[in-house]
């Protein structure tokens, strides 16, 4: 998910926000939409949200093509909206317009931060919004908490013209993807790639090359994608989270991730490169 070209982000509005503002509202991590999840859903306005009985904490996001956008976080356990629907964000990947999907992902991360930083992590005092920036501060001890961003590496390992793809236990059906894992304290991204690949499938890699990055709101990740070349090791699933891992040839690929994800773009770009380097 990338910031739309026609979006101007801001943490505070310079003018009063009207009821026509787009409301990216979440009830228990479910996005409130107008219409059906599988039929080009829309994002409701603040007025439509109020008519549906949804209210909550607001955080200004910015303007999309001049239209104000607001994240709305309903209280825990709030009832479902009247006349609207509350759905998992993944369910609208194929149908929600890309700019709206990107802002929904941004809003979901802010909603997660709002829910998990109501109290100070140092002394337990209720926090408050900090003036002038998107942050929570403790009025007692002064601790400041910004929305969390967790860097995670993604590595597509190649061996000549073959791709190493894995299927995690949580993946639907028979989908395979590139390897991924969160960066640990004290690591560089390259350290993380070498460690995660070795831990997950038992091989060593080199020639690590950056591809691209993507914000991923589950729950607050920054996916940083690379390719890497196999060096040595007996490839096999070594982590309980990995259900299966295989070397795939370019003409016998498995089901791949949704096109919304950077994993799909990484895999497709690498396939095109390998076809040029290893023509048949």
C-alpha cells in the first residue's frame, strides 16, 4: 500500500471538518463500508457514519483530492452499523479503489495505536493527544508514544532460474510466497534476512538486493523487500510457522499472493528478470 499521489497527509486540519469528510471508521478492527465488500464498496462520509449510529475517537488523516479524510475508532464492542457493513480489510483488497485502500490501511494503523496507547507504558497514567503532532503523551511522567512502525524484511531467494517459495501455516489454500520476518533489536535489514532465511528454511544467502517497500497494516508493519541468491544449505522447513517450502521453476509456479501485496510484485518482477537471464 502506497501513499496516493493525490493525497496530502496531515495530522491536523487547518479548517473545520464538515460532515462530507470521508470517514475511515473501524469497529473492532473491521472497516465500515457502504455497499457490499465484493461489489466496489465505498467509504462513508461522517454524516453517513452518524446516521448509521457509529461514533468514536477521531484522527485527521489529510486530504484526498481536496476531500478531508478522518480515521474514526469506535469503542470496543460497539454494535454493527445500521445500513452499513463492517468487514475485515483483507476482504476488500480486490474491490476497494486503490487510493481508498491505502488510506484505510493508514487509518487501521492509527486505530491500533489509539487502542493500545490509552495508558502510559511507564507509569500507567491515562495519556492525552500531544499538541502539534500525532503522538500520545503522559501528563504525569512525560513519556511520548508515536504510532508504531515495525520493520520487516521480505526475501525472495533464487537459485539460478528457480525460486524458493514457502507456505506459512496461516496462508489460505495452497498459496506460497517469499520468506518474511520482523527485524530484531540490534539487527540491520541484511542481518535479519540472513538470520530469517536460515531459521525458516536452513539455507545461507548472499547478493542481497533491495527491491521496494510497502506499508502493511497487519498490524503496523513496514515490509522491506529484497532478492537474495542461494549459497549453501539443505533447504527444508525449519520453523513451525512454515508448513512447506519448495524450489519452483518458472513454468510450474504455485498460487501466489494477492496483487495488493508487495510479495506479488517482488515475485513477478523477479520472474521477468530470470526469464531474461535464463532464456529457454
